[in-house]
C-alpha cells in the first residue's frame, strides 16, 4: 500500500479464496476433509507467494539486525495499540449482536450473518477501496506539513464515496429480495428466510454510507498519527449499539404500533421472528452516531470541508431517490416478463430493473451538471474508443 501496489494487494486474497475453492471442488471429493485443509494451505501459499517478488524488490524482506532503534519501536507500538483496540471494538460489537441473536428465534444468527455479509459487498467495493488507496498519499502529505492539501484529498475521496455509496445502498434496498434470492435462494432457504434476510439487509445497508465515510476519516486520523480520537468515538458508539439493542428489543416487544409500522415498512408483516431486525437497526444507528461524532471532531482537528461536498451529497440524494423509484416501478413491469419461479428469472428481473434505475440516475446527474459524472463520462468514452490515455503521475493517483 505504501508503494501503491494495489493490484498485488487485491490479487492475494483472491488467490487465497481460489485455493479454498480448489480444495472444495477438486480435493474434497478425492481426500475428504483433508482435501479442504490442503486447499486452505494451497490458498495461503498463493496468497503469500504473489507478494514475495514485490517485497523483495522494495527491500522489505525481513533480515536479522542488531541495530535496533528502540525509540522508533516504542513510538510504533504506542501509536498502533489504540488502532488495535478500535478494530477490536467493532468485532466485540458483532460478537455481542450474534450472542443476542442466539436467544431469539431459531435461525436468527443465520439471518444476521447472511445480511451482514451481503451489506459488506458495497462497503468493500466503495469504502474500503477509496480509504486504502487514499491512505499512503494522506500519510505523505501530513508528514510533509501540507495540511490544506491533506484536507483537500480527504474531501475528494469523501465526495467519491458519497457519489458511489448512496446509489449503491438505494439499489440494495429496492432490489433486496432479488439479491438475497439470487445469492442464497437455493436448497432449504425458503421465501420466509428470504424476506427476513432481505429486510435485515435493507436495514444494514442504510449504514453503508456511514461506514464508508468512517473508514476514510479514521484513516485520515491514522495518517496524522492520531489514533486515540477514533478509539474514544468508537468505544462510545459501541456502547451505544449495545444499549440501544436492549432498549429497541424491549420497545419492539411492548409496542404493537411500532412493530406493525416496522413490519409493513420492510414487507415482513405476519412473519415469525421479526424481532431479529432490531439487531441491524441498533448497528445502523450506532454507525451514524459514530460518523456524526467523528465528523465533528475531524472538523475541529483538521478544518472544515468546502461546500462542494454538500453539493455532491445533494446531487447524489436526488439521483438515488429517482433511480430507486425507477427501479422499483420496473420490478412490477418485469413481474410478467420473467419467470420468477426460477433463479435466472429472479436475477434478470432485478438486474434489468437495476440497470434502468442506474441509467435514469446518470441522466439526472448529467442534467444537474454534477462534477463527478463530468469526470467519469469522458474517461469511459476514452476507454471504449481505445484511445491513448494520459495517465496521472504516481503522486496524483
């Protein structure tokens, strides 16, 4: 990441999963469970092996040395410990929510896990990608004392995260049933399971916007060597998730009006086990609390963003609402076009409605004169025409 070798970084986990797939599809039929273990080992070797040439070339290959700078080690340790605790808070919160799900209706843990994993897809594609790519340059700019450019880079990354994440979460909400049915709708996974998992996904995915921006702001703090602030805010939001889970569940069980509203909103009325939806709701609220607090502290520590980020947010909200509405309406249109009793029919219904929704969203952005779409369209045209592209310098990536 420091040397911006993101391709190798991206390929290594893919190769790891490829090894596991080989273990399942080829080695398991031959050797049983041992074949699965061998597949994992094969994936780990490929995961490691593809990184070795870059590590050697950049001089990062470990070597013995008696010349140890203990002050540097001390500095790294004291900077890293808060970061480790911050990561731990997120995992502890998930473990708590899983524990809470274990005392609910049978199958609640599966619903929670499956919906959480699905909402992680847009988060990984948008939030993780932008925050990882921005981190090396943010560290360099802060170290060189270029505070204004540091803030500007974070603002640009934040605009792109907003630009991509809001339409993505809108499509996930509108097409939640088609997504869940396409990915999970085989075997014993029935329509009731689909509806509950889709509802949980819809609640979870609302927080993708907040989670993606949090990843960027937290890495901004890490680039500046300030790791205590994200820890304090993360700890508070973690406690908030735990407390709100108990509060919301108790309220959900007592308030018939709230239950009816929530079930009708997510189209799960009359289904057993709808109280599991309290878990993604508490998590989502916690993520927004985390974002609001960290954003306020970020403004205090580094300065304010320009109004351009709010213009991008406004344009993206308009686009998301219109594209979501179009996709929702075309789902009804395609009800009579595709055979919805088959997996391919459900996929084509969701895919077709989603494409039309996105096209309408792009049209709205063009009419609004959005800066991001102005940058993207010429790039796409250039790539499609296979014309020679003038690439930015490494420092600009």
